[in-house]
C-alpha cells in the first residue's frame, strides 16, 4: 500500500488536533504545520478537505483556527484517509468489487477485496484518540510487534 504525503499529513494534523486538551480552543493552521513539519499551504488544503468531510471545524479571526468536529475517539484513521484520498483500496480507480478478470486471473478480485478488508481491520479500528494517547488497539500492536512487519520487501 502506498500512503501519500497528503494522507500522512492529514492523519498527523488530525492527531495533533486530537491531542489538544481544550475542545473549545481552535488551533491555528500555522501551529499545526509547525508541530508536524507540514508545509502550511499544503496543510490548508488538507484542512479544507477535512472540513468538507465534517471531521474538523474552522473559525476565522484572531481566535480562529481548527478543531475536531467530533470527539477523537469517534474519528478513525480510515475516516481521515477517506476524507482526503477517497476509498482505502481501489484498483485502477475502481472499487475492488467492481473489477472483474477473465481466465486464470479471475480469483484476483478476491485478493483485492481481502487487501481492503485487511486495511480496514487496522484503519477502521484505530482512532485519533488511540494514537494521540499512544494506546493502540491490541490487534494493531500485535501486528506491529512482529519483526517481519518491519522488514521491507
């Protein structure tokens, strides 16, 4: 799976918002950009996507900035990625259930659907609150603790 800079930045910005203790205190885009080393202009476009998806709220002015629109425990990593990138898994721009193959490649559709299910099992079960607190779901911790998971192939 390729995780784009846009998805990575979106998740990092959302986690930064989730880690802020005051629900009514809007965080400036500049503050988020600086905290995570994200180019401000790129981040502003990402925050616009997250706002359009209903994941963040924004306010203009001296007291303006951004905050999560829902509690961090109610926003998954999958929600954030979908807001900026669309579906978690697609094949040539189509959903896996919409592709079909002939001959010996016919079972390949099931492989793509299984890949999507595996992504969902991690990304839909991990919330912004989990990451911000450093308390990942047990299944995620187990997968990440496997030494083979850290080896690039």
